[in-house]
C-alpha cells in the first residue's frame, strides 16, 4: 500500500453554510482517509469542512505536505485532528512548530506496544460499533495487524506536551486496551491548555466507536468555544 493509493479526502460544508473553520484529520496505524467518512460528514454538516490525509506511518513527508496544502488559505480556526499514531504525529508537528494551528483534537493516543493477535481481536480492540467493525472488516485497504506495530522511533519524544501552547481536546476510550486510559491521562496532565474526555465503555478508535455521535458533538462544542477565543469560554452552562 502506498500513500498515492489514498489521496486526501474532503467533506465540505453545505452550500448554504459558511465555513466555520478547517479540520485536517490524520489517521492512525493501518488506516486511510476513507475510514473517517462518518466523522467528516458529521463535522462538515455543522459548517466545519474536513480534510483527511494519508497515514504518516506509511509516508510522513507526503502526509505533512498534504496537511500544509489543506490548511493553505483555508478558513480559520485551523485544527489538526489525529487518532492513534496520527494524533501523536500531529502533536509532534505542533510541538516543533512545523504546522501552525489554533487547536489539536487527539483521540486514542498510543502507549507502549500491546499484544493484538488475530484480526478478530484487533477489530474488537479498535471499536465496539458493529457498523464500523463491519466496514473495517470489509475494507481491502485497511492494513490489518497494524496495531501490533511499534510507534515510529522518536514520535513519542517529539510530542512534548509542555511544548504545545494551543488548546488540546483529548478523547480516549475508558476500555481502550491498546492504550490504557490511565497512561494517556498522564500525558494530558502536562499540557498547558488541555482537556481530556473519557468515553464511557469506549475502545481505541474513539472517533469511530459506538459513541461516535457523542464524540463528534464533543468536538463541535470544542470548536464553537474555540471560535469565541483561546480561553474556550463556556457556551452552554448548567445552572441547576
């Protein structure tokens, strides 16, 4: 599989809706842009056009070029959204100042290597959503066994949370066996401006799990707050 087989995919906002920002999604190990169709359509419907690039584990240079091209002259705020190693790679880009964005959304940041055996075990570790399980199983372009691969050398060290000044929204499955919630929580604790959301009964693919609607709604609320300013002032406030 090469990155050329998976060009950037874009989901645009409805014609009658002015764009409210620009999102670029970076897939995780074994994934490709089309895996994020459901997420892209949902966010685009709310006025946030979404571009999904190729897996940087396969070709980081081409993925970086695609990210920069997608953000060039695009409506702000600019937000990088990354899942698994895609999130770690995106965090590293921002920590090193290689890409200037207003915020990061990170889902299922990877931890130490885990034992994932058969495809049946891998798909169950990825998601509890039967629909998404079926789509992954039927996807000829998904690279099976990718979750057994180690995180590329240097990516964890590069993604220094203390060097990320922009607001960060993290979504992490409560039952993520690939990257246990407690380990991820320690990374978010070192962010200058970070918020970590635990997805109840969620697994590794937090954006494509059975709670994908709630995950997308959480992202939209974060984006709406971001538009009001980097302090993320609350919009909907409980009063009783």
